[in-house]
């Protein structure tokens, strides 16, 4: 077989560099070395026991076949009810499409709206797969820099990036990799911008619930009822391997979304859907909010310790479970620095190269997904590494 038979788009899909870190870390562990994994977006909590038991019961009850393409009615109603309870917003359950994970939710939204050659603005640094989803659909992701001061949303930069081919804007709150949370005022400014240019708004809200402010942050639906809001059970509910998410679809697009869902994935896993009903019980939600409090304690331990090493944060991490850190004072290439750090100390973190933006070669993402004692050990190892390598030049 010839590589010429591959679609042209495959040449434009960059590797997810953090997976190289994963492979190296696993190989080191297999050799018996101590590795502290601070690079994968998956905390050490696991799925709540009540959801696991509900999944087991769903299997015993025979929920192993297809469901309706948009999801079982009870789950769609429970999701709609969460928007009312958390945000005071009424969402018709008919607008909710349950999907096989948050990635499928965004793919569904893009497939419904993006024609070949059309452009979607992607403020970066951001989640790397977004631009690749667009590439698969023959669309184009356009990197737009966040502000140089705090990596906040920059409306002027968005205005400068708009062309006649621009049809969408994607925003994440809380954001991977920065942990930034958009305020209502920022959502309003973004929505006004999109309205001026007749753009679809895609809101990645998969880390909602994992926030550290006094009140829950606003959803895009609070200011824009036509936003495509993607969500996931992976992060707040600890269900990464269950592959379950959802998207709130604009009213005008429900029929199109349902037809696409029927053809793209038939339905989300039945067993996972029935188990997820338990996620909305008061007991499980309370358990998940307690996990968020533990993540805040981890952040409050790790952030000042990293800054005390002379490595400043590039953004205010008010949500998710990441610090985005400037390493320009200690190296000239963050990828090399991460590789050397892993090889010498066993501390695995993600290079900024995956996340784009102006800081891709000078930043790293640290996930506080392990216990505080392990985080303290990681800081100690990083400190020792910096003592040996005050500045790590390319090629060492």
C-alpha cells in the first residue's frame, strides 16, 4: 500500500506531544523508576462508587443495546435540570444531544455548522485537538492570541483575525491548559463580537463544577441562547473511560443535529447513560464538589511552591486542574526541558507545544492530579533539577 492513498488531511494532523511523554513515563515505570505523573487530564479520584454500581445494575438489567440517537429521555431531562439548578437557566431537554464523550459533542457541533474551507477562531493556548477536529471536516482553525497580560480573552485580536470565511468562535471555560474561567462580562463581549460578525459560538464547558470561586461560573447560555455548549461526564463526575458527554444544541439546529448523530455514532453507550443518571443525585454531586475542594487545596499548595522556584504562572488558575507555567527563564525550549526533567527526576509534565499560542515554546502545563504529598515531592525534585540546570540550552 502506498502512503499516497492517505487523505491529504492526515498530513496536517499534528501528534499529541503529551502522548510521547506518556509513553516515556510508562517505560520508566516498567523499569522500576519512580514517576510522578502531572501531565494527563485525569485526577486520581476515579468514578464515584454509586455510579459504578449503577453501571453494573444497568448491565444486569440488560441495557446493552442502542438507544435513541440523542440519548435516553431521562438523562436528557436530568441534564436540563442541572442547568436550572446550577445556573437558573431553562433548557428544553429536546435541545440536548447525549454523545460518546465531549470530543464527539464538539465534532457534532462542528459537523452541523462548518462547511469546507470555513474558519473558526481558536484563542490559544487551548486544547490541541480542536484544530484537528476542524481539519477532519476540511475546515480551518485560526489561532488567535490571548492577551499578553494574564492570557485573557482579547476582543481586539479576535477582530483582527476575522475574514469573510470566518464562521465560528470557540471558547473554553474553564480552559485547558490555563485554568482560566471566563466572567459573565467576557462571555457577553464574546457574544457581542460573534453577533456583529454572524459567527456561531462554541462553548467548551467540560470542566464546569471544577472551579474555585465562591459561585459557579456562568455558562455561555446565560448570554447567548444560540451557543453550542459542549459538556462531558469525564471531569466533574470522574467518568473518563465511560465515554459520555453532551451538547446543548441551538433550537434551530435540533433536527440537523439528530440526523448527524444517527449517522455518526448511532447512540452513546447505553450502560453509561443509565449509570450517569446517578451522577445527578445530591449525594454524588456533593461527593464531586468535595473533590473540587480537594483540587483547590492542591492548587493552593502547588501554585505558590512553583512560583517560589522562580517559575511564574502565566494565567490565574480558577478552574480545571492545571497550572500554565513560564519556563523561559530556565530554558530556551520547553519541550527539551520537559524531556530532560522526566529523564532525570521522573516528574512528567506537558510541554506548551501541544497548546499553541505565543508561549508554546516557553510554557509547560502541570496537572495537579495527584495527592498533595506527591505534589510536594514533585516540587522538591524540580527544585533539585533547577539547581543542577539553572539554564538548559537546546542540545544541552
